[in-house]
């Protein structure tokens, strides 16, 4: 079982969330969009929860088919902020939140580093050393938020 499978299984069990993954055809659509093979752990995420994961990542373009808009959104954000060129054209922006935060990979290693650019920043920064850490941290924050809501 991959790291992502373990993380998502734990998430689903802890929250009762139904996960809906992408089909083989949809994975191919994503690969074609990014122009390369997908990082292994990212592909695992998309196969298990690439279409829906309950309320996780609400308001973000991370699920199929909305993830297929992230390159255009990245370009628009950089143009609006006169920062064209600070992010290489070949990046894979796998996550965009409300049009002002972009998370992306610079390579397609199995569990790649995650970089972030946020509107107002002068340049992108390294956010996580591994995609699996990005996913786990966001899930843990979401679960903590749920427990706070339930206890209020």
C-alpha cells in the first residue's frame, strides 16, 4: 500500500468520507494536460480521490475536471501580478485555491516537492518536501477543524 493510500484510507475511516477516484481515461486526460507522466503518489491520489473527497479542499481546483484549469489560472495570476516568468512554463500546478494560491510540482519524481505561490509573494517557495506530506498535513488540518466544529 502506498503512502497516499494509507493517508486516504485513514482519512476516509476517520471522517466517514466517501472518496471518488478518477478512471484510467481521466488519468490519461490529466497526464495529457500536464504533458508528462504524473508523479506516482499524485497519480495514486487521483486514482483514489481525484474526483471527490467530501468537503476536503472545498473552494480549490484540485479535483478532476477542475484541475484541468490550473495552468490557465496560474498564467492569469502571474500576468495580473506582473510576474510572468517566475514560475517555469513546464510546472504542474495541481492545486489552485480561489485564484490566489497555486501549489505545483517542478518534477515528476514519485513523491515530489510541493511549491507554492501566493498572490502578494515576490516568488514561489518550497512548501513541502513531499506531496504525501502536503496531503497528510491538509487532511490533519481538516480533521482538526471538523473536531472543533463538532465540539462547539
